[in-house]
C-alpha cells in the first residue's frame, strides 16, 4: 500500500510541475526511470496462450467414424477447421491448463501425406504439454472415485458420452507433473492404444504411476485397436471390471 501511495505521489508531482495529465505523467516517469520498470516482454520461444475461440465444424466424418456425436464435439470445442493457417485441414480441439484456462488448440491433420511428412498432430509452439492432462479441469472434482487414462482426446470424448471420467496424456509418455495431478485418484484405468507404441508405453507409464503411489489397473486392447474404436458396451465393460477390481479391499 505504501508503494502504491508513493507511485501516486510521483504521478501527482509530475502532473503539477509539467501541467500534464495522468497518461503523460506516467510516460514521463517511465522515461526517467529507464526500461527496467516496464513490464518485460516474454522471452523468445516462450509459450503464449491463444485464448480466442475458433469457428469449428463438429459435423465431420472423422469424428463420426470414432463414434463422437456433434453435440459432444461441440461441448469439447472440437471440429474441422475450414480456414487457412496453422490448423488448416485439421480436426482441432481446445486445450486447457489444469485450472481450466484456455491454452490454444491441438490439430489432427486429415491429410495422410502431410501426416507422413510432419506427423499427425499439430500443437502450439512451446506448449507446456508435460504439465497438462486433456479434460482434467472438467473432471478434477470426480477423480477421487477413479478415472481412465488414455492417449488422445477422441477416447476421452467417448468416455464422456458414457458419463465416465477420463483424461488424456496426449501421447505415450507421462511426466512427474502429470502424475502429481492424478495423486487424488483412488485408482486409474490405464487404457493406451493397442499398437506397438501403446503396448510398449503401457508398462513404462504403469511403473511411473505405481512409483508415484497410485493404484493402476491396465486393460489390454486388441491388436491395433484404440479405445475410441471400441463399442459403448465394450468401454462400459472395461470400466465395470476396473471399478470392481479397485473397490476390492
């Protein structure tokens, strides 16, 4: 408070001496004090959140094939980006930090040739990926009862349609920060993809979660099958089995 009053006194003094308004008095003081009192610019390469909402089309064959209805896609701010730019030709989905603040969008390209050249996913530059879990802010209050941990947003949306809590690590690795976010979970249903990368990652991620003191139940999927390719009944069966196991003493 004292510092705030002192700054006001300085501004008032300049106003009276130079006969200027508040804005000009502030600029005069800034010039006198030098650049160090000005707000520093973010360092080059630092992450910059993108908070503006994009116009996305939730009615797209890619999502329909994954069993995601337009209403679910819209609720997750997900859909085809039809304009030009960074997300051109991608099915985009909004990302948030653990507190629910928007960070930007991830984009899954629909062009096979582009995917082969640059990878399937496009992520914001310098995204703090290791400190976020997709959908965490929506289900944080429910994780004490257990949750599913998957690789991608599509599987999360499929669980959401069944009113079951799930988060995605957005890949096949998990960080110490992400493990800490899951600390309150009674148990975790680990359901990574059934491809070679997912099978190899399952044991590594499971060991990391167990080392963090978490109870883990793993579900092996059929060869080259992702959770979003399972029928609703199969997802429910996996969850019911998980619930029965982790609730046992």
